[in-house]
C-alpha cells in the first residue's frame, strides 16, 4: 500500500515538473511574441507619424509660397487640419493604452441623451463618407428607443468605441455598406457595427482585440493603423459594464458587437 502511495507521489511530482516546464515555455513564447509585436508596432508607428507630418510640413511650405493660388491654399489648410487631428488621435491612443496598462483609465459617468450622441456620430460619418463613392451608411435604432433615452454612462468613452468600430468598418470596406444597429433592453444598450468589407480570417479573429495586433497579411498593411483601437475599445467596454465580440468571414464582412450598462 505504502509503496503504491510513493509511486503516486512520484508521478504527481513528475506531472508538476512537466506542468511548470510547459508554463515556462509558454511564457517565453509569449514574451518573444510580445517583443516581436512591440518592434513591429514601433516601426509601424514611425510610419504612421511620418506620413501626416510630411503632409503638414509640405502643405505649410505651399501656403508660404506666393505663386500658389489662394483657392488652393484654403484646401491645404483643411488638409493640415485633418492631418493634425489624425496625429492627435494617434497620440491619444498611445496615452490611453499607457493608462490601461497602469489601470488608470478613468470613467466619468453622467446622464446624457443617447439619441443626441448617435445623431452626432451619424452626421460626422455622413460627412466623412461623402467623398467615398460606393459606400452606404445605415443607422438603425431598434426597439423604439424613446426619443429621449437617457443613459448613465461615460459618453466620451462610448463615442470613442463607436468611432473605433465605425472607423474600422469604413476603412476595411471600400465599396459596400456599414450599418450601426442599436437596441435597448432593460438597463443595457446593445450596439452592432456590421460591414460588408474584407473581413477577418479565422486565424486572426482570436487576436484582434490584443494590443498592437494588426492583420499579419501584407495586403491589409496598406490600410494603415496602429493596432491599438480594438484593445482600447475592449477595455472601455469592460469598464462600462459590458462585453465586446466579433463575427467575421474573410471576403464577406465583419460584425463587431458590444453592450454597455446604461
Ligand atoms: P488598426 O489601427 O490596425 O485598425 P485595431 O485595433 O482597430 O487597429 O484593429 C486591429 C486589426 O483588426 C486591424 O488591423 C484589422 O486587421 C482588423 N480589423 C478591425 N476591424 C476590422 C473590420 N471592420 N474589417 C476587417 N478587419 C478589421
């Protein structure tokens, strides 16, 4: 009997050793992968910063040039503004990721009208896609969300998630449609952002919410981006008391869905 017990103990010890070893290997693998992601992120980030910087410097020089038309100068000012705003959002994303990593992303809840926010988001994207021929935008508010539907949450952070998801949907859908569907049930509001764009392959689907993760395939690289938006969005949604997920098929489109407590 005692002998058999010793055998069991020895087996358990070996099992434990094997488990610890497997854990170490997995940890090393994760560290290597995270190093690789960070290096790729920095290289990509430099590119993401340099492109709008070049535009801002180039257009500023043109504005200073007396031989350039006044009409063109107006256009250049608009382009400088757009590129400046893009840089600002990039920096804000980096700040948000740093805050998330140190658990310091603050949520400021107050009462606001959900329909007002949706209205503002809709008109922004209508204007934004007005020069994207072939792209349709649909906003659907289901379940008769009352005209004055007041929500107790963080309006600024909710808008940030919607901007990330709708921005991605537009970015990855050259021709087709982008749909935002909203419905409320009890104390929750559910959002779905559906597009008919390039979609996400099954291998990529699991990791899109990880920070720095971008599509590995070269084709998608051309779309720009830093791989921070979805990681930030997932954190915000959790802080707002909800869950976020995605369904997608390569070549057919994607559907990102999330809910928040209201
Ligand atoms: P990025 O700045 O690269 O867009 P995100 O964190 O927002 O970073 O997204 C991570 C990756 O998820 C993207 O690089 C892209 O490969 C994929 N992705 C996100 N949204 C979509 C979408 N609507 N359609 C296809 N791919 C998407």
